[in-house]
C-alpha cells in the first residue's frame, strides 16, 4: 500500500514533470521562431519559382500521407523528408527551413488539436533543418551548387545531410519523450530512434536523385512525370505488400514450427511430470495412515489403498469383489441410515461428506472411523467420489475421557459451593431431628404417667397426689407446643432431605459420562439440574429466573456435553454480574434462562445484567485460551469448548448479543432433527 507521503511525492513529481515538459516545449518553440525569422530575413525571394510552389503544395498537402515502409524495419520513408532535402539542394537552406516549419503545421491539423503540440512539431523540424543547413555550410561551403559537384562530393554531402538531420531531429524529440517517460534521454533515444536513421539516408538519396533530374528538365516535364512517379510509387507499394505478405506467411510458418516444437516439448515434460506425480501419489497413498478411496454412487470401489487391510482387516480385493454391499454390512446398524443418506447427498447435491460412525473389523471388533469426501467427478459416464477414511477409535476414547475429566473438574471447582448447598438443609434437618427427639422423650415420659394414672383409676386407687404429679408434668412439658411444632419440624426435615436429594441427583445427572451418540433429551430438565449444581456460583450475586417452553420437544443431543455448555454460560454470567454488583450486598443482578421451539430449532437463551462484552474483544471470545479474567479464575477454555460442542458436534449455532454496561445474552440453537 502506498503511504500518503509517497502519494504526495508522486503527485508532486507529476506536476514538476508537466511543468518541465511545458518549459521545454516553449523553449523549442522560441528557438524555432527565431530560426524562422532569421530564414525569412535571409531568404532570396527572387530565386523562388513555380517548382518551389509545387514543392510547397506537395509538402503541405500530401507529403505526410505518402510513406513507404522499409521491409524488416519498423521505419518509413516519408516524402516530406525528401521534399525538404530537395528544396535544400534546389533553393538553398533558408527555403528548406521555412518549408520544414510549414509542413508539420499542415500535417498536425489532421491528428492534433493542441496548439502547443503543433507549434512544437513545426519548431523542432525548423531547428533540425537549421542544424543540417549550417552543418553542410560549415563543412562543405555552399549548398545550392552541390548537385554540380563531383559524384563523390555529392554522395558525401547527401550522407552528411541525412546524418545531421537524423541526429538533430531525433535528439530534440527524444528529450521531450524522456521528460514525459521520466527516464534518461540516452535510453529513450536508443529505444525509439536509434534505427530510424535509415529513413533520413533514404530521403536524402531520393532528394539527390530528384535534384539531379530537376536540373536537366523543365517544370512542364516534371509535371508530366508526376503520374509516372505515382504509378511507380503504388507499384512499389504493391510489391512491398506482396513481400510483406510472403514474409508474414514465412514468419507464421516459423511460429507454427516453434509452437509445435514447444508443444511437443511441453507434452513430453507433462508426461514426465505426470509419471513423477503418479509415483509420488502412489507413495503418498501407501504411506499415509488414512485410507484413500474412489467409489461410484452405488458404493462400488474403483480404488482403495492398501492400508485398508491394516485399518479394517479386509484386503482391497475383498472389497472390489463384493462391491458396496460388503462395506454396508460392516457399518453399525444405528449408523447405517445416516451414512447412506449422507453418501447419497454427496452425489445428488454435491454436499460434502463428513461423518464419524462405527464399523466392524474383520476380527469382529467395533471401531470408530471418520470419513470425508469433498468432490465428485465423471469418468466413462459414471460419477465417482474421492475420499479418506481414518481410524479415530483412540481419539474418541480420549475425547470421552477428556469430557468426563472436564465435568469432574467443573464439579471439583464447584465442590465447596455444592457442599455448602448440601450442608444448609442438612443443618436444619439435624436441628429439627434433635427437637423431635427431645419432644419424644417428654411425650414418652408423659405417656408413662398417663399409663400409671390409667392403672390407678382401673384399680380404684386414684390418689390426689398422682393427679397433682400428672398435672405438673403437663404444665412442665407444654404439650400443646410440642403437638404444634413437632409436625412442622418433621415437614421441614423432609423438605431439607428433598433438597439434598435434588442436589445429589443433579450432580449425578451432570457428571454422568453419558453415551457416545446423540439421544433425545429433555433440555428443560437438563438446564434445571445444571442450575442446581451451579447454585452457589450465582445465588450471592444474582437472582435466577427460568422461562421454559413446556411444549419444547425432545432434542437429539449429547446431554453431558450440553450440560457443560450451560454450566459454562451460567458461571460466566455470574462472574460478569459479580464485576458489577460485587458481593451482592447492595443489590443483585439477574440471570434469565429461557427455552423456545423455533420451527426446526430448539433455542436456549442465557441472559445476564453484567458489564457486557467490549467491542474490541467480541471477535475473540470463542478463541481457545482467550480470557479477560484474573489468573486462576479463568482458563479461556469455557466458551471455546462451548462453541466446539454446539457447532461441531451438534451442527448448531451459538451467538451473542451484548451492550456494554447493560449485559449479554448468549443464544444457542440446536437442530431438532439429526444432522
């Protein structure tokens, strides 16, 4: 990415480059104007005749339109160069300079509308012609008498004329091009103008021949020869076109030969690379621990790697011989329908196959495998799929052990709170039991006095002393109080025992290893048990409110892992509220857990009135080991595990809504149908 400073430098350089180009154009135009002024001042008007007028008309009207390409060079011989040279030989240098200034102006009208560009083209031709004229004068003396000199001097003059015009003209234009392209002048000249010298030499030679001819014939003869020259010109153009066409065909044939040679060489390289790739693929397939396979829509294997025998006990030949039926027989009955449905969708809907299921090895042992296929292709009119099969039995065992360890770790972290939750009802069960025990002693003693009173009355031996003793015991024992409080104490004891039973049952349900496969479960009941287990985490800082959908159907899930997810969310909610209310002495927050039936989904929401999640960390909260809690209070694994359980293992969704300072709601959606 270009920085702002670099952009400013580029813009500033662009402005400087434009200003420099404008300044150079104006300089050349000024010099060209001076050259034209000097030429007009020095021009011998008396020497001009009808031939000069004819040359002027040809130069201004036709010269730039008539060019002859030079075969095998990207250059052309223009009549304008020839006419300028011819004017120089016939009418001296000043006439040639003025003609050189006029011709670009007329030519530029067809291709350019910018005045500064038109004036620059005119000025650079005038300047280069001026340099040529004075080069000839300084070296050879006069110019107009050159056609009368010896052939050697004349040819030398023509060569000098061509090279002077070439160097002056090409360097003036090259400087302008170098400024625009922001590159060295020498590089621009070599790249674009080095090989254009032949056009100037050819123009000088043509002008020399025409000058020799013009010295010996009249104007009328020259006019008569114009049609002949035109015929010769177009005949030569046709010849050149034929030559170019033949050259193009030859070049095309050469290109075809080169392309054919390259194709053959590339084909040979491709075949060698293919053989090398096939060998690498064979070695790779034989050495990876997974089983690679290719099969059609009916399950018939076209290819299966040799390590299939190590994983499943069967040789590839046994699978080839019996086709898909052999493999289907080895799949666990509880998994067969799911595997067949997913395999069919791989071909019909191009849906990725990604399954974990059980198969029976040849020795009868059941193992877990992970099968994955992502592409289908057609061969000989038959659709095939490519996939990999991995033995994940050991991984599944380790995952089960890890899940159980995580549950036990959670229970261990909650142990003190659970012990407190159990201790409270046990305490008043114990106190009430002692009260009942003391009351029973008093009632037992009272019953003994009543029995003694009954026996005395039965034998007619009822004494006032015995009556006084019974009355005193009644007053001392406060029978009415005992008859009122003992039933209440028993009721409270039963209630406390029920609470202990509920806590123990919740712990048992939460910590139970569960099953390896999803089973239909009552999520409302599962959440209620988890709330009970985590009660000591939230009861000091929050009030717990539940809003369960009584019509929520049973949901297929891994219940133990679902309980772990809910526990993680409750603990996180408690900690978030604790950050706001402290120990809850001045008021508590609110945790709300609700369930809803949403078409094909079961939705669980866990809301809190905590501090909310800052915007800067929202994209990272599901990352493993990411936590904002103090050291020792959080490991950063809770939400990462929750995301893995909900999304990867249940095919569900987990998201959150949060407002800083108001709280957070985590939303879990589990599919009601098996994925």
